């Protein structure tokens, strides 16, 4: 079985995962912690013509968002499309980039046939910078 075929399918978190939020809204150029939220995630992974590359469509629901007053946080979009690169039992997720942004790595994961475990760290700039991240290896998804 190819690496991509092992990952193909729907994956979900069994419980909400804490995501931490940083912005430089009040400290331009210096990211500061401004809060957190819990996310329950679903990933739909499909093969591509390259056995070491997969497409990942992911969505999430948010609960228990807690932000400091004046955080300036602009929530990221729930439905996103990422590219996954497989090396052995490692999966690296990147954004596709586009006309107005460069591709960026948002997560590093290890996987088996039924569990994906890793760390999310997405950092982007619009008018100001934001980062949304998890504790090391706290994002765990199970194959459905």
C-alpha cells in the first residue's frame, strides 16, 4: 500500500484540542499571547498522482474561546485546503500559497494506519501578524 493510500479517508479529533493565539495587534512586530480556544477538527485526506503527496481538506468547530480585551484576533477560516507531504511515517502540512501569500508549513505530524499525532503552528500576516498553535504533539486525530 502506498503512503498516501494509508492516510486516505476521514480523520477526527476525539475531544477538543486547546489552540493558543498570539497577535502583534498592540505590540506591532512582537507576537504576544492573547488567548486560546478549543477546536474539534475533521480532516478529509485524498490521494494525488504522487504517492508521497496528499490533499487535506480540514474544518473545525470552536468552543471556549477566551481572548484578552483588544486582542485584535481575526479568526482563521474553518474550511481550508492544505497539501500534505509524506516522508516515511511523517506528514508535513503546508498551505498552497497563492497570488497574495507564500506557502507556509502549518503542522508536523507522525502517523500510523489509524492515528495522526502532531503539532499545529500556523503563522500569517494580514494587516498585522497572528499565530495559532498547539502544545507539542497535542493534536491527535483518529481514522473514522
